[in-house]
């Protein structure tokens, strides 16, 4: 409907009267659509009318908040409107917005902060004299300022918004550390903090902060002013994510099983339109669907980053429910494979224990520890599990000497460990072999959570200048423990007719119901 000039003037008079009457009410300023304006998806300036998810955040927010989100829910817009409102209505405060790089920071400032301030009602805007107006900062006559940047190292802030924090952590880890140790630490206990991002893997600060916040919430822990309050908004919460019921979309049995798991866990019923929307969106985004539009908060973090080696294989395992809690079979022998990492006398060791059940490779347990010799590690962490270990495979660096002057191999034999040695193989070939063998693997989620996380975070090295993948693994903690997983498949290719030494022992075989002699 097109308004006449007289109607427009009348509407503006009513608007000004309402604003003058209620300008001291924060809820009115943020929700009335009469005060702030934003730029919408079509690049048009429109009244700011918060959606249900933004209202939910406003109603339930703590002084410190961390938000895991699906795409296009406009949380960063709401937080930046709150940031501007905070600067305008509080004297002598510093408000900061952190983005991943300078260009992104300037985009946020231009499209969100400046748009909202430049389009304020005249009777409000005239109250504030602007002292500084640049591409990255606004300062006002009340002594407050709002700025965007990439770290705010030397600032003392009263309101801080960190946008897309996971991307900052992944691309610029030193900058992320600086944000945590300087910008966040500079906030007083009573000031406002918002950390929001989509997720692309289960590591870095964003994952650790959100996981801790969820654990505290699930434990019904009372929040202190230093605790983060977690918010998660899934795609299924957005009423706009639907298609017409008459849209022609092929929904597979795998899709139906996935939707059933959502309905059972969330105690809700998905509409046909929601299911069709999800299937069509997934056809476009493929493996990135869980990252961009997660159904559960764990799903957003479980998906590895795009340069991870085993991203697709792990996603398939989850869909086929090959990662779950299951009992090990005491009647069958157990095999072990280890990875060693040495730094002086501080030793890190990871051990995967698995069984062969027909065509399946069942990984039943996983142990990783730091700072123990082989005898301490074996005595404290492996022996108490009472596994009947038939073969225990060590990598090529088993010849390294421990503090007693003996090699790992010598100390292991003296402990009665059935030691076998792995040959040295070209790493890329065995990563490919592991990917080929993934379809045979089942993992006990209850005992192997650390292994699953390491496999998710096993990545390629990347060229920091060209931002492209390199043909070698990225050297982080996960790379050591993922090596043990790779060694597991090497054991299937070794020549087992030649034992690593001539020592033998007898063990009980439940399958043959007799003692059998094995070499180790």
C-alpha cells in the first residue's frame, strides 16, 4: 500500500511521540521497530523488527554469552544493534566488535553499526554529537565510542562482541590467543560479552568454551558472572526453513532415518516441508550441511574442517551408526597398536586396542598418556584392563632409550608384552589405505572419545600465504594419535610368518578351547 504525503507525515509524528515517550526503555528501543533500522538481504534499509530467535536471545542472555548458530538467523545483527544501543545510552564506555580480518571488520561497521546510527530518528540522533566518524569507529559527546577491529589488545572494554570466533581460531590461532588473554580478560566481571560463530571442528577455543558451558548447564550449575551461558539454534527452529508440500523432492531411507533420530531426541515432529527443505539444502551443501545447518550442537562440532583427512569417512560412520557403545568379546584375542612421541624424558604414548570380528575391525579401547615410562604406562593403564593381548605392535622408534638406559623394546619384553615391530611406510600411502579400510571399522564411543576427536582433527598442512592444502599432515597433537590409527591398518599388511623375535609364550584361546603358542 502506497501512503500519501500527508499519511507519511502523520505516521512520522506518531513515531516521534512514541519514541520520545519510551526512549528510556531499553526493551522498547530494541523491539519496537521505531528506533533502529538495518540493511536486509536485498540491501534495502528497513525497520529493525527482531525475529523470534533474536528475541529469545534478548530475553535469556547472561552478561557473558556464547552462541553456536545455524546460518542466516541474524544474531550478529542483533548483537551489534545492542552494542550501538549500549554506547549511546551509557556514558564513557568502550564497545568493541572483533572480526576475523580488517576487511570483514569494516564491512560489519559499515553495514550494521553505521546503517543503524545514520538512520536513527532525528529527535534521537540530534542528542548525540559525533566526535569521530571513520570506517572503523564512532565516538560520541557522552564519552562513549564503538569500534571494530581484530584484537583490541590495549583497550579496556565494557561491551565486547566476537564475531565468527571459530574462523578466527582456525585461521589465526595467535590472534585468537590474544583475544582470549587480552580482550576478554580486559572485561570487568559485570560487563557484556557475546561470542558467536558457526562451528567447523571440535578444537580451538570456541569448541572448548562452548563444551564447558554446555557441561555446566547440563550439570545444573548456577552461573556466576564469569561463566559463559550457551545458546544453540538449530535449523529446525527456523520456521522459514521449509518448502511447499507439493514440491517434488526425493527423500531417501537414510534421510528418513535421520529425521526420525531428530524427532526422537528432540520430542518433536518435523513437517514434510521441513524435511524437503533439508534434503534440497543438503544436496547443495553435501558434507558441509551439518556445519552450516546443524540439528544438534554436537553435530556442528563433530564435522571436521574441510582440510581434514577423514572427514567424509567419519561422517559416514556416524550415519551408519558404527560409532556407538558396545561390549568387547572376552572370548576373542585383543590386538594392540601404539604410537610413541618423545620430548626429552617426557614421553607421550597412545595405544589402540581392537578385535577382529569376522569382517569387522572393532576398536574397543584407547589410552593416551603423557610423562610415563613404558613400565609405568603398562602397569597403570593397560594391565588393569585385563585384555588378552595377542600381538602388541610398536612403531619404528621403539629403539629409543628410556631413563634406565634400555630401549623401549627391551623394557617391553621384560614386562611380558608380546612385542611386534611395524615397518616404516610412506605416510601418504597408509593414509589412503586407512581411508579404504574405514568401511570395516566400528568404534566404541564410550572408551574411544579421545581417538574420535583426534581423527576429526587430523588435517593436511596448509600454505598460510596461498591458503591451499599441502601434501603432508598438519603437525598438532591429534597427528600423533591419528598415527596409531594408521598403524592399525599396517598390521594387516605385515608378514606375520616372521616374528619380531624368537621368544614364545602360551595363551588361552577360547575359540580353540586350549592353550596355543605364540611368538612375540
